[in-house]
C-alpha cells in the first residue's frame, strides 16, 4: 500500500478496519484494511515511511497480509505546532541537541490509545530501559497489542513518560539514531510468537531462550562439508540420545557464552553452575 494519494495527517495502517473513537478523522476505506480483533502494533514515529520495512517481508509480512496482526503508524510531525510542525525544543537547563516536547508526544499517545483495545502496553524504546528479552516478547504476544514510542534527538520530555506511565525498554547497551530499528526488532520478536504466524509453533519452543538456554547447534546436508561431519548422534535415529545431546550442547554453549543465563538456569533447576554437564 502506498500513501502518495493520502493526506499526511492520516495514520498509516497495514493489515478490515475496526471502527473505534479517535481524536482525529481517519480513513475508513483503504486498500489494505485492518482486521478487527488481531494483535496490533501502533508506532509513534517521526519517520513513518520506515514501516513496515523488513516486517513486511517473509513470514511476518505474510502474516500481516493475512490479518494475523496489524501495524499502524502515527506520524509525530502531524501533531507539531506552527508552520513547520515543530515537535522539539532545546533542553531545559542547557545542553546539546533537542528534546521531544511533552505536549506534542502527549497528543500522539492519546491518539494511539484511542485506537487501542484491551491490554495494550505503552512502551518507549530507550537505552535506559529494562532489557528486552524473550519473556517480555511472550508477554506482549499474549496482550492485545502494543503502542511503541520511538524517540529521536536527545529523547523525550520526562513529564510525558511520567504522566502516561510509559514503560522504557532497551534492546541493549548501545545507542541508535532513533527508536525505529528497535521497534521493528521488538515487533518481529513478538509477532513470530502469535499462533499461526510461523506455521510450525514447535520451532519457537526449541530455539534460544525458550527454556532459559541458548539453542543447540544445527546441521543439515551434506553429511560432510570441508572435512567437517555432522555429529554421528544426529544421524543415529535414536531420538532419546539426540534429545540428550542437544540439551547438553545447549547447556555447554550457554555456560561458555552467557554465564548470566547459565547461573539463572542452574538456580532454577537446582544445578551447580561450576560443574560440567555430561554429553
């Protein structure tokens, strides 16, 4: 769907459109309407053209077309003031950069909340937030949707975050130019857990973090490549031995690469984190 013929003030929606009260008029006819009742991600952003981006490809893109989930963007610039639709100002107390204004962000949040239903957490993608993990993705997938606020410049006026009780979430200890890439990662991790999106739900139960461990190594044909053979146990047809090997390998990799996860896993299962697990 393109927005060339649409007003810039209309939120972009992907995914039969449900009718809910809204602070601003919006189109009821679209080439790619929303499907009422499906999980919906709403994104408040200064670059709505960045969406759906990679989310519109592969399995998440097919699921979006099939109405298994919805995507709606709210262009923060349309809530701006003055001829240039200003959305930011200089930091109180001085300093470099610009800060997104609380009154502008507040209008956008109210618009998004007016279109939300049921349980819809409000999240600000921020490097100072709680680390995003698989448990949070599962929790969001069980909700009715999510509202994501993408920051820019030096961030958002703290009063807007406090007033709306916004949850801050971080993808890691690094800084991005804006929250859009982080928002897409969060949406992708969540949407793939929605039933029927992947087609084979068992695959989500065996991958990294699903049981507190990193995923075991994977192999496929040819049986030998560059002198490296597939481990014999995987070709044995002995399912119990294969399961045991995969679990042991997952434990070993987790212990070597993520000691923090390993300690948490051992505490949960009553294991000694300093002992090697048998293969």
